[in-house]
């Protein structure tokens, strides 16, 4: 039986779907590495800090001034000054005095001060922002305890007022790359499976067609064979004469002359 050949080449639409799936897989892997490096690691470090109860011990404003960089356009940058605000608190975890910072970003930006204002071009605006927070902690928060975050291993002398990153950042850093990765994998698998099923269906169809053609040819050849056999059965001479059976044709000589009966009598 001849071997049935089928085409395994992908169509244009299938090729585009496979490319889309591979693109989504590459984007998922790349975004997982980028988000993991830029956001996941700081978020995990921020989540390591434990919540504690803090109470304000003192609010100080040293004479030292610090510089900050402001922007006033695409190619316009400059520096201005702001006063330093130091808020010392007592946390319940270590039962020691520590310097309060607003969040991780301000702790990295200026470890000596509790608050870094948004940098303005006018120094007086920067000073007014610092004075507002000084009055807030001196008058309203001084007699109350509030929740702060403390990390004994990384910074035992500093506490945070709020976290810059929470569990939602961790969820987004893992969720969207995994969704892209799984979606691309699903598209590629479905395309390959659909093509494989189409190839199998094509092979079965060709095999079925070849079987039907052979069956039709045998059915068409059957009556003619039966007619030839029937004609042979109806010819008794052919069946009784052994010479005719042994030799299919019997011919006369080329120059044979018939002899009359009268010539034989004389």
C-alpha cells in the first residue's frame, strides 16, 4: 500500500499566532526579571520591617542646611536649600530611641533627617514645608502613639513612618509577567495541537478516499469479468475440444485451395 503523505507546513494565520505566543513568552520572562530587580527586591526588604508602636520623644531642627535639586523645564535644573528636621521616637520593639523617617526613599535620600520636602526653587517654600511638619509632630502627635515599622537587622537606629511598598506591589510584580507567560504558552500549545489534529484528519481523509477509489474500481471491473466467464461457459466447442483448449487459435495455410467433391470421385 502506498504511503500517504500530508503537509506539516503552518498557514500564515498559524504562523502569526505562534509568533504572538513566543512574543508574549519573551515579554513575560523579561518583565519578570526587570520587575523582580527593580521592585520585587525593595518590596521584600520593606516587608521585612515589623510594625511597632512609636511615641515621639523630641523634635529638633538643627542649623545645618541641605541641598536638593529642582527642575524647571526640560533643560532647566538647579539646587536649593532646606532645613533638616529630626524626629526621635521610642519604639516598642527595641525599647530604644530611634530616628523617624517618612519612608524608605527619604531614608536613602537623606539618612540624617526625618523629612525631605519636595524641592522648590524658592528656599522659603522648602522651609515652610519643613516647619509645617515640625508643628504637626510637636502639637498633634507628641502625646499620641502611632504605628511605625522597625527592622532590627538592617537599620536598628531608624524607624519608618510608612512603607513605600506593600503586598500589592509584590502581587503586581509576579502576577502580570506570569499572565503573559502563561497566555503565550497557551497560544503556542493550542496552535500546535490544532495543526496536529488537522494533519491527522487530512491523513484519515486521504486514506478513506484511496480506499473508496479502490473499492469503486473493483466494483466496476466485476461485471466485465463475469460476462467474459459466462461467454466461455456458453461455448461448448471451446469446452469439449482439447485442441481448442490447448491452442487458443487455429489458422489455415496461406495458399490452401478448396477441393470440390466431384473432382474426388474422378
